[in-house]
């Protein structure tokens, strides 16, 4: 074997299995085989085809200390979701469920920005997805469940096609159902798009951008329990069809989750129902039923007064409980409060389902009184006050420049900017409470996102209206659907600011109460008890042409697609009524923006001049901004936007940009400045950065021996561009002198006045020779 062969033999690749020598305690050698591929399948696994791709759910391999752990894979997107519970019940009178969804940046092969280079507080997308998981799952836990419960969903791998949010909802349900948690009805979640006229399950991230509809649907195999949607003015019929289409896919996924559950056969925690004393209930009904029923009548008593009467009656009842040993007294108080709340709820449901009466006496399809005002705040770019019953939203709109846009750090895309931001605030005084003012919670972020989604697709394209827009909704009073009041007030504030919306947008909140005997009532413009005790909260926003946003949360099963179609039709009727009222106040966007908003000056420059405008290190553009006080945005195609609150500043900046970026054109005349003299001619500055050569032979019609006999440094001189070759510009003064002389001769021959600025002769026909 030669040297090369020996080298190749020594450097050949390792075989797939490498044999290692291990020494036992008795020093005898033992051969151990190590596999190059260490991937082992999970012991429990199911697959189902959804939207032409395979969804895989597996458990038993990782995160085994959690009560339940599911790894869901869809394409190359992988989500790990765990479900855990505390072993002991707490004394809180509600389900302490916490949901956390996190998008790890490593999942998309990215390193976080910022100083610390690690994930920080949850992004808006993470908060909204956490709510997306929480909303459909919470009502499906037993009413009496009081143990601390936590759902954690982590994105481990993210491709650029499959959004992990709906996968996280499905895997969260599977994790809770395939564990010992008392979660007895699994749900699944899908996204439905409308692409090229066809309904599509789980459209890719790219398809979502061109889809007319983006509906997220969660449900059991029996019924839909949650809907979250944005749309481009689609019809109620299209939305209902999408719900039906999506639910058919949900049934397939739920069947796969049940198959996984059958493999595991987990022993569920047994949860006893909340103790309820029927004797206490009947005693309260007999002694205090009439007084409570009267206190709940918000037609007779305003909301604040009604709540005061109810609280006072409850306190009176609790005080009558005899002082017994503390344990027995506390237990009786708890049972009395529970019976009181049950009686309160039963009064509401009986009135709506049997007496066909709402707490405030309205008809089921009646909207409360609406008033609208615009232009309230003098220095704000756009403002509106929308009041519906006891719900009031103050919406304000601020216009800004490109540098005011919000930069987004997205999992799939880079360098994305958000030009429209809607921020919703819910101060405690809006419901007469005393609380600390803190940053927005998950509820506020969710409500703001819903209203933003309703208005977003109605905004003009950035090419036509290149402003950044921040809409703030401050809820000043709240008694039912402040998010839909935000949509209405926000639409008016945008138009008041001069934003040319495609159409006015309004929103309405619908409710549904379902009885045991298949009776049901659909309520328009729900308020107070209707929201709290009703079985469905259904918010619909849109224009006259169709729906732009929709959100639905259902607390009970058994609500059919037919009921939803009926609710959508009733919501459309209400939406059109609200639009009538809004358009009486302001029917279309104002033609001019506020005097205090930045004015837009727009021009187009050659792309090769962008570098000249910016200058080395941004020096040139900064000097223009400092000199004029404007803001300047330069786009890649050469479009320049100049924003200024001062007309004079905008005009000055516009001229400076033109001077810096102007280009000479053959045949045009310019007033230039002599900046250098040479034996062969003069160099004339046409505009900053652009000089041309005025050759000695082109200075005058007669022969000159020295350029200095005709021109001096700093002279202003009219010149004509003869030719442009690369960066070389040839100029002529002689051509202009000749043209002026010939014009004068023609005017003299025709008997005209050569000094006439209009060039007209006495005969009136010499103008045709110009």
C-alpha cells in the first residue's frame, strides 16, 4: 500500500456504528455499541391529516414530570405543551388557571435582540395566544375545581409556513385531557382562510396575507366553543360557512386526541361538586326573592344604584347569620352567598327565557341610546367620544412619521414595521372602582387587538397615506362591550383626523341564553348581567359591506351553527343601525388633517441620488432636518416624504432636497454660479453637487481670448445643457444668446415688441411661431 492509500485508509469515515472497549471491574474487555442516530420515538403517538399536512401528537418521551405533556408537530413547527396542577385545593372562589405561551427565538434560528440577548417579557403575540388557549379551555374545567392549574406552551421549532398558535391550543387541550387533570372534553383548534374563493384549513403564513378571512375556531367534537376572526368585509353567510367547514376538521383532530387518551388510560382526579344547601336557597327565595328581583331591575334602577341595592341586600342577609363557632359560621356564610348568587342568576335566566324580558326592559334586538361627538380636543389630531348606554369610549388619533412606527420582532419575518397601533385602556373609575393604575393586562391587550383587527383592513395603503397612526381608546364608563365602543369611537376619530378610511366601521356585542328545554334567546347589545350570566359573548364588527372582525366565547355546549347564523343576522341589523347614527355625526373623512399634525410633502428623486441626499454617515439629511425642523423618510424607490408642522419649514426642506438631488437634463436652461475658472473655460455649479463645463468657445458668439474677460468667480450665468456623458455635463451660454437674438429679429420683422413678456405681436399671430 502506498503512502496516499495508507493516508486514505486512516482517514476514511467512521462506520454508522462505533465499537468502544469498556473495562469491567474484573478487567475483562466488553464491547458496547453506540448508535449514531440517537432519536427514539415517543411511546405514545397519533397522527391525523389536517389541511393536507400531517399533525402529530406524542407523549411519554419528554417533560415526564408534568401531569401531562404533549409534543405537537405540524410541518417543521414543533410545540411542547405541559399541564400541571397543585396537589391541594386553595380557598379561592374561582379556578386559578394560568396559561403561558412562549415563542423561543431559537426555534426560528434567531438570537434575541437587546442588551441581555435572551427572551424578555411576553410579546403581544404571545399574550394573545395565551388568551387563545385560556378562553376555550377554562369553561370546560369543573365548576368546583379550585387547585392551582398551569398550562405552559413552548415553541421549540418554527418553520416559515405554519403558525404555531392554533397548534398550541390543540396541544394544550391534549396535554390536559391525556393527564390526571379533571379536563373531560378535549378541544381542537384550526384556522380557516378564504384564498382565491376557496375555504382553506390552516393556510400558510404567506396565504394568510392574501386571505380575505382569517378565522381561528376552537371546539369539541360536539360544538364550537371559541371564534377569533379578522376579515376583509366578508358576508355573514361566508363566516357561517367557514365555521361549519372548520368544525368538520376539528372533529377529526378531537378523535385523534381521544385515541391518544385511550392509549394512556389516565386516572382522572375526582372533583366533588360545590356544596349547595337547597334549604338555604328556598329560604332566601321566599324571604328576599321579591326585593332581589326588584333590585336587579335596571330599567327601574340605573346600574350603579342596582348594584348598590344588591350588595346591601346581600350584606343584610349575611349579618343575620348567628354568631356560631367560627368554622360553622364561615361555612354557612359561604353557602348563603352561593345560594344568593344562584338565585340572582336564576332570576335573570327565567326573565329572559320565560318572561321574555331583559333586565333593563329593552326588546331583544334593541340597542341602547347612542350619542357621538367628534373634534372634542383642540390640540389632538383626531378625537371622538362614543357613548352607548352606560358605556363610553374616548378615542384619540395621533399621526406620526415612519420613525414613529413600531418595529416588530417576529418569529418568521425580520424588519417588519407596524404603522397602525391601537391601545386600549380600562381605568378603574370606568366601573366605579378604586385600584392601582398599572400597565395593560392581558384583557386590555386582547380588547385592543380585537378593535385593531376590525379597523386595520379599512386603512388606506401606505403609498397613499404614509403616516404612522396611534389610536388610543380610554374607557370612561363601562357597562357592556367597551371593545365594540372602541371600534365605533376609533372609526370616528380616524375620520376626524382626515384618515381616508374605506368605510365607516361599527361593532356590536351579542349574547345568547340557552335553556334546558331547547329554548334560547339572542340578545343585542348586551350589558351587565347579560354578559355575566349569559351563555355566549359574541362581538361582531364591520361595515355596511361585511364583517371585519369577530370574537366569540361560549360557556356551554350545544350551541348550533343555526343559532350562530341567527345571531350573525341580528348583529348585522344592529350594526347598520349604529352606522346610521355614526354617519349622521361624521359621514366621511375630513378633507384636511389637523393644523397640529405633521404636513406631508412628497417628491420622487432618482434612486442613484438617495446616497447624495443622505450623505456620508447621514450628515446631509441631518443638516436639512436641523435647519428646517422637519422629519424626512426616504424610501428605497426614491420616494421622499417630508413631514413638517410648519408650512415654511416644509417648503424650505423641499427646496433643499431638490437642490441636493436635482439632475441636469439635456436642452434645459439653468441659472448657475461660476465656481472655477480655467484657460479652456469655466465650471458652473447648476445645483449643489452638480457642476458643468462651459467651454471658452461656448461663452459668447464672438471669439474671446481670456475667459476672465467675460466671467468672474461667483457670477450668476444662464446656461443651457448641451450634452451629458456620464458625470460630465457640457454647457453653453452662446446658444442662449443666439436664441435670444433670433427671437428678437423675428419679433422686429413681424412688427412686434421684442420686450413683450408674453411674446405676442400686434397682429396677434406671431405666437404660433414661438
